[in-house]
C-alpha cells in the first residue's frame, strides 16, 4: 500500500491518499487536488510529487 500526505505537497490539509500503486495514488491525488484545492495537477507536478509517495505504515 502506497500513500501520500497532502501536507507533504504543501497544502494545509490533513488528507492522506492511499492506493495499491504509485500511479493510483497520483490519480487520486490529482482528483483530490482539483476538488479540494482547485488545483490541476500537470505532468510536471506529478513528477515532483512522485518522490513524496511512500509505503504506508
């Protein structure tokens, strides 16, 4: 299980996106960013976000 903490991307947000794969996390994170923060994740942004995705504890 992989996870991404929204706050690690720079938002003041308690959201944690969890999924089985890095690509699924990125998809869900893009949806969350659009809905919660009105931010469209570009391919360049996705590349910057990838290193922030880690194994869930």
